[in-house]
C-alpha cells in the first residue's frame, strides 16, 4: 500500500548557501524550519577563509534563527591558494567548523578567490587527509574550451582521480553531483568518498530548463543534464547507499538577478526542500528510502550524531509560493514556484 504519512528523524542539509547580512533574514529562518543542521557554504562576499571568520559568520546566522527553533549551523572554510596549512588543525579542534570547500576559480557564484590549480594546495590537502577533515568539492573544470555539459566528467578524470591517487584516505564529498559518471565514480571509491544530490537534479533535467523557452530559475551549476543522468541520480539517491546524501545547494538570488540577460546560477529550495525530495523519492516509489538519505547518511559520514527529534510529512498537495520577499523590497522565486507538489511537512 502506498504510504501517505511518513515520520523521519529531522533531516540535515549538508550543502546550503545562506549569504550574509540582510539575506540572512530570509535564508536562516527558511533553512532552520526544515533542517536541524546545515553545512553553510563559505562563498560569501568576502569569503569565509579562517576558523575565526567562520565562528563570527555562524553568530550572524544564529542571530536570525527564529525563537524556539533549534538550528546548528555547521561551518566550512573557503580554500584559497593562500590558505595556511595551520588552519586545518584549528578546524579539527573547533566545535563548529567541519570542513574545507574547494571552488575551482571561476567555477560558480563568488568563486573568484578559489583555487587556481589544485596542486598549489596539496600541502593543505595532506593535512585534511591526516586529520580526516572533510574536503568538499565543487567538481567542475573551468577551462573555457570545455563544454559546460562536460565539465563535471572532465573534473573526475583530470582532477579527482589523480587527487585520490595521491591522497587515498582523504575524506571527500563531491558536492551536487549531476551525472551518471560522477555517481559511478563515487560508488567505485572506498568509504571515504561520498556525494550530495540536490532536489533540482532529482526532479528536473535540461529539457525543463530549455524546451519551450529558457527558464532561468532552473539554471544552476553544475548545470542540469540530460534525462538519463537524472534517472541515474534518482537511482543512487534512492538506493540506500550511504555514500549519497541530502545537500540542497539552495542558493538565493533575487528575481532580477535571475531574470536577466546574464542570469545568476542557483535555485532557492530551502523553504520546501524536504517536500521536494519527498516528491522525487515518491515519484520512483521509494519514499521509504528518504530517511536514510535525508537524516542518517550525512551525519554518519561527517562523524556527527544523528538527530533525535522527528518530523512528519503527509501526502497532501502543497502549492509552492510564486515569490518570497528578499533583501529590501526584492523578491526570490523559489524552486518550482507556483507549482503543486504532493507532500507537505506538518
Ligand atoms: O548554482 C549554484 N549556485 N551553484 C553553485 O555552485 C553556487 C551557488 C551559489 O552560490 O549561488
Ligand atoms: Zn553550492
């Protein structure tokens, strides 16, 4: 019989963008109402580069969490060519910082300070491996001659495979995977390699973005791929393989910045993220596999305790708002705006 109600341990988001300043008024409550914890991505302006900066950023996030909601922001440092090796030990000793993020320079939003050549940061990576601090990767090459749809696959061959050869015990998360090649690559590695998957890459493919007119609100990086890749992602996300877990990549950009001749990359899914994942899992008849993906495997990988409180989802239609307030008088168009999804968090 089809399930119409499911109760699961409260999920965590292992990849979210909250931005800083006024944006937190929108992003922190949206995320905190859904998740117990979130890995807060460091590509703010300026980026979060040290443990001290991460702790200060965490306080700014906490200041916007609504009264009565328990939310534990988990922090990440933005790796640059200049990151001192000594910062890794500080992460290991910190109660709030969990990881280091690699943005290849130029790969995505606010990645200009990212790493120009991964070999330049091998000394830091050696320390990450030594201390078993997770290394989170935006897995795309950035050379202008490489087709945007091939950038993830090329990263696997040209950057990730050699990296793991050099550092076989490195604890690593390939973030927001979008291709069958990435999914299979992760499956073939040892237990130290995992991946996050976003709701947009489970629910949509490039036809949704490009057929019948360009839909800028589906534009994110890595870009949506063809349907066969979407199908593989659905298979692995719902396979109960603990290497694959929830990471929304929810990323706020104002309506004007998205609906633009040079539109920004990012989908804002935070307010209904778990329901969007429920929709995806249910569509392939695997709703009972949601809890492992959303609430167990990420915590286990990061070596953090699983949450103890629960949430309930019911199968009842929910219309996603057509827009949300953002900053001073701007709007955000959330993922799947104005559409009806079949699940609702109670
Ligand atoms: O679509 C994306 N948006 N991909 C990223 O990697 C970054 C994110 C953002 O920060 O807006
Ligand atoms: Zn991201």
